[in-house]
C-alpha cells in the first residue's frame, strides 16, 4: 500500500530549514563565508586525498570521502539543529516560566522589570534569551512592550512561545493587566503542559516496544553468529564482534532516544552547598568503590594463582560479585528519593496553607510558621521546623528558604519556594501566590505519578529482557561447546570428503568472556535508561546495575547447568 503523499512531502522540512536561516542572529552571507566555505574547501581536500592515495585501504578511503561529504552537510543543518534545541528547551521549561511570570505579575514591580528578571534567570536558557531580546527592544529601541512581544513572536523558534507572546501582546495593547491575563491563562497552560507531558510518556511506551523488538532481533543475530563459524569455518571472532558492536550501538542509540523522549522534570535540586546528607552519601559510595576494588583484587589473585575455592566459582558469578557493594549506596539513595517525593507532595498543601494564613493574619512568614510547624506534613515537617528557626533568628529570608530547599533536596520545592519568597518580598498577595504555585505543582505531581507507572513498566521490561537475552546467548554457547566436545575425537568428513563441522580455531573461553562483557554493559545501559526515564539521582541507578548484573550472571550459570543436563540426558 502506497504511503500518503503528505507523509512523503519534504516541503515542511525545507521550510523549517529556511526559517532557521531567516531567524539566525548572524547574517546569512556572513554565516556562509565563515562556516560553509571552509568546510567545502576541506571536503574538496579530503576528496582529493581519498582519490590520490590508492595505497590506503578501501575502507579508509571511503571513510575519508564520507567525512568530506558530512562536514558541509553538518554546517548546512546546524542552524536548524540549534533552532530545534531551543524549541525543546522552551517546551521543557515553559510551565515553570509561565508560573514564574504569573507570580511576578502579581507583585508591585514594573511590567518591564518582570521580563528583565526572567531574562536574568539563566536556568530558562532559550526562554531567558527571548526575554532578553524583548527587554532590549524596549530599552534600546524604545518599543512598547506589546510591540516588542509581537516582534519577537515572529522570530522565536517555538510555536508554543510564539502563540503566547502574540496573545500577551494583544492583551497588553488592549489595556488588560498582565496579572489578569496570566491568571486566566493558568488553566490553558496546565492543560497544554499535561498534554505535552503525557505525549512524551506515550513516546516512551513506543520506544519501549521498539527497544524490545530490536533487542530480540539482535539477540537472534548474536546466537546465530556464535553457531555460524562451526558450520562455515569462518573466523568465529569476526561475526561475534560485529554483532556485539551492533548490540551495544543499538542500546546506546535507544538510550539517547529515551533521554530525548523522556520529560525533562528533574527530581533532585543540585545545591552548591555541601550538606551532611551529601557527606554521608559520599562516604558510603567511596566505601562501596573501595570494597568493589578489593573484591576484584581478591578474586583476581585467586584466579591467577588457581586457588581452589575461587576457581570453583562459575565465571558469570565471578563477574557479578564485585558489583555487590554498590547495593548499599543505591539503597540509601533510593530511600532519600522516596523522602524527596513525599516532601514534594506535602509542599503543595504547605504552601497553600502558608499563603492563606499569611493573608488572614496579615503577619510575617515566621509568625505563621510558628503554628504551621506543629502540623503533620510528613517528611517535610522537620524541614519546616528548621525554616521557622532560621526565620525566627532573623536570618536573611531568601537565604533561609534556599537552605530549606537544600535540605529537602527537591528541585520543585527550590523553584516554587524561590518564586513565593520573591513574590512576597515584592508585595504580592500571599494567598494568590500560594494558590497559583500549589495548583501548578499539584498538576506536576499528578503527572509524575503517571511517569512512575511508565518507569515501573520499563524496569520490568528491562529485567525480563535481560534474562531472555542472556538465556539465548548462553544456550547458543553451550550448544557450540557440546559440538566441540563431540567432534574433538571424531573425523567429521562425509563420504564425499567434505568437512561437516569446523572446530579449528574456535576459542570458547574468549567468546564466553565477550558474552560476559556484553552482559555487564547491558546492565550498565539498562540502569542508565531507568535513571533517565525517572530523572532521579544517578546513584539510584547503582541498585539496578547490581541487580541486573547478578540477574545476568545467575541466568548464564543456570542456563549452562540446565542445557548441559538436558543434553547429557
């Protein structure tokens, strides 16, 4: 069945590429002279080298020629790649930006200062750059704010931000207050954010299905590559190494795809301040690394000197044993992450209650916390008590809230807490601020629950796939080893004088080592996939790395035992 014409139409891609040239900060002719022309000259030089050097291997000359063709192409698509990167940055941070903009609009500062404040927030990346352009148009070119927003709306790389700036410019031009417009936008913004978040989660499901299909196909190829040399007589290392390389490249490609598809919603706040929690984690992780190296040293000495107890341990189990100490820091970090998630949930009700009580009592945050700290906010209770103590000691308010965010370890608490403090300091209504922040954060928490479900599904798939892949690899290995044993003392020539099986040069131990390295790297890639899916702490992946390594090692050992027993029977 033929594909619809719309799916084969290259015009949208070409139009997007031309738009990227049109919106570049550098003039097009200057870009072509500075970047494209040198790459074209280099491509010509490489082509001459490839043609004029016949002594070079054919594959090397082909690689040089391909590199020469790639360089100009990379320069041509670079503006589009940069534009796509900016569009992704805007999409990922738009909900935080709009919440921050709403909070600032509810204060007593000038509306241009609102955009100047956002332009100074480096964490917004491409959005901060666009806010800087708007401020520059107002300050340098004496444009009105609505005209500046309208002008930038035509050049921003993201349709999401472009549409928002158009509507904002119309509202400002009509005389509507920015705060009124943004409060009305909250429901639409939350719905759009939820739709994009769920769309990214749906992409993760698609990536999971593709990953399963590709891994099963590559595992079949690797099993075939292990058996093929016995039947054809080719060098066994060539097909095995080729398929192993394909296997690892496939996993690396899907790792990048999952990273690009997964919503950018980090759990942890990376503080510059060293906390007691961080020191404990560092000590435990360092002890785990030292213990792992010590186990490797002991096992290595035992294998080298052929100590009986060590040599009796299966090779796949020896591979997994040094990873065992990493369970401890992984378990501790997992408990810490669980506490951070609980604090995020409790912060929603805490910030709403704080804003409401501050509005009713018309008093300072410290006085309100004197009563709120006695309430049960779960894992957040101790942090609230520490915040009250700092504020009561007249420590700088901004610094006190930053220390509060550091202790919680939460990215969302740090972002929304800073918004609340900044809004209060500039005269914003506490109740309105608390409602806006709590409403948006509550939606994020709801979406995170869906993300957790997707993560659990991917974890189950990766563990099941690991066991299936290792089983397929080592069943093939055991079959080959059986054939080598059978044919060791037999003349495998048929009546026509043709050899049936080729066992010369087949190094079983070398292939087995390579398969164990594949098991180890598969555990590494799979644990990182889990980490980028849930955006948790890197150390939390150590638990999955250790368990996946042990799963692969035990599966290999059990497969060898079962296969050997079935064959001998």
